[in-house]
């Protein structure tokens, strides 16, 4: 049988969550499941048990790249992928029961990418979290008003999950993830958005993102910020080189956001000045056209500052 879908999962020290994720993937002959362990150091017996129990339908690999990174794990998965479509999942997330039914409708389509709507929960309480809110809002806005501008806003959503990408697009354009500990998916998602010319947006919810205060997404470190700046610059350069001026303006990439994050996360004047120097060297403006509007200032400066203040409680300086 033809392999329609490859699901790639990086794993590190979370076998309990990995077990749940695997249990939400239907046992279908046309699905290839790849798990790449990032050299776990805890709960190794539990992970070995999962390997034994799922080896009949899951391919398990180890990150032997020499670099600890979910991006490196995903790249190994890409090299072993056989499906016509590729989907990425984090080991501590899971799929919704309707996932296969929704996704399989697009297997025979001529799309390059299909983006679905995610949801999110807090792991400890099971209550709805906020990691999907921006994504959901952009998808709903596009489905209500399917303009090219709104499409670009959906395609630039962070995270490689809750979407299927045609494997030939990944292979033909040599798309790989950055092998950094943090923000390793930013550049991949940005490039994929450009190369996937035919993109469908679907309002079906197929994927649940979990939120855990101990995860990489909630620990705000100086090192993580530096990697964010590095990947941001790469995206900016790629956008400048490949999009038209009008299209590129829709992404609202600007240095002011990075400086604001450094300030709110209390990284110090030295870090702010260093970031400003990087912005100058790469000709990244501090303000974009969108930033000059009162609506943008309210949404970004006021609303996002509340989110960053919450995250700052978990600040850890390297």
C-alpha cells in the first residue's frame, strides 16, 4: 500500500506523554510514524517499553547528529520519510479523534500544504490554554475573508504542527530545521510557507498543543532569546530575497519586537544594545508600517506584555 502520511516526532525525557500521543494516531497501513529520541537521560526503561510495544508500527531512531535539538531530530525524520505528505508532532502533544478523517480528505489533492486549526490545554489541569488563540483567530479571519493578506498571516503562524506538507516540496527545496535548542522551527516554517504555493486552510481541529510551565516554551532564557534573534534574522533575509516588497510588508518583521521582548524579559541594557547592533548590521528596521497604527500598538504592546510578564516569572539566566 502507498504511504500517504509520515508523522515525525522528536522525543526527549517524556515517555508518558509519547505513549499518549502514539495512542491517538490511528493504526493505518498508509501512515508511517517516526520517533527520533534526542538522547534521553530519564525514564529510559519506560521509553524502552514503548519501543517494544510499538515497534510493529513505529520506526524508532536516535539523534546521532552530535547536536541536542528537536530540529536535528526532525531532520533525521525527514531523511527517513516515505509518505506523500509529512506532518510534525511534539511528543507531549496529541491528535484529536477526527484527525485521520479530516486529513485524509486531502491526500489526493494537488495542494502543497494544508493548515488545520489547533487547540491547546494545560497539562496539569486539562483546562484550555492560550497557545492556540492567535492561530485560531487568523484561521477564522481567513475563512471569513479569504484574501491573500489573510492567507499570508496564516502561513506565518509559528510551529510546524497542525499542518500537512507535501514531501516533494520539502525534498525539492532542501527544507530542514535549524539545529538549535530553541526556535529551531521558525526558519523551516517561514521557508515552507514560501515554497508551498498551493495552500488550503481548514477550520477542522486535529491537533492539541499542551502547555507545561517546565517546558522549553515557558522557560525564558537569555540563550533562548539569542537563538530567537538569530532565527529572526534568517527569516528576515529570506523574506527580503524572495517575496515582493508588498508581500514582505505583510509579515510585519521588525526589530522593535525583539527589543521590546528583551526589555520585558529583563535581559538588561547590554543585551538590548547588542541586539540593536545586530539589527543595524542586517538592515532590519525598528518599526514597520503596521506598527505605526494605534490598533497594532494596543494589541502588541499591551496584550503581549501581559503574556510576557507571566512568562518572566519562569525566567532563568544562562
